[in-house]
C-alpha cells in the first residue's frame, strides 16, 4: 500500500503523507469501504465524481466498481485532491473541505461570505466537514513527525543529545 500511495501522490505532485492522512480518515485504509452516501474505496470517491475524473483523465474503461481497486481509487482521489488544491489556490483547508462536502458547497460558502479559508478549519460551517479537516490535518502532522522528524532526530535522542523541537 505504501508504494502505491507514494506512486500516485508523486504523479500528482502531492505529499504521500498527506494522501495517507486522507485515506486513513476516509476509509481506515480499507479498499472495500463504502460510506452511507455511496463513496467507495480507500479515498472514498463518489461514483459520479469518479466518472467525471475518469473523463478528465481519458480513462475509457471506468466503472464505479473499479473504485474498490486501490490503484484506481488512489489515482482518482489524488488527482481530485490536486485539482481541488489548484481550485482553492493551494489552500489545504479549503481543498479538504471541498473533498469532504463538495467543491460547489465550499465555493458557495466562500462566494456567499459564510466562510473563507483564512478563517481556518474551526470556522467551517458543517460540523462533519470541520471534524474531517481537523482530523486529516492532525493525522498529517503526526505522520510527518513519525516518518520525517523522528527518524532524523532519533539517533541524537538515543545518544542523550539535546535537540531542538521540530517546527510545526
């Protein structure tokens, strides 16, 4: 799974730890997961959204059942997150909110003055989306600590050398 996440994240110029945080929140890394609303697979892609992404990518053999294939699901989910990051000018909070509640919903909040990305995750109007964004960002910070910071500083810690705290 790690290699697959790394490959698909790299193809979309995304941090694989960010993708892992989304997949953990969306499905608990279960390829066969199905939400109450019908989202499928690791990244919980909605079948209609998957069909749109497949058209954008020129994939001719798309079917909703392919969303249970981790490679297909990650490819579509990563592409969609990269698209949302471009759409919301690199703002991860807005992109994650749109991934969870829909691009049109988040666009409506912004256009209607109900929410702006500058207000941060705590001001997101939908509780479910607010919690999703907070949790993904928390998991992402944790993954960065575990997989990037600790391996870098652990030898010094084990040797009893004081090291500065990692920046947030």
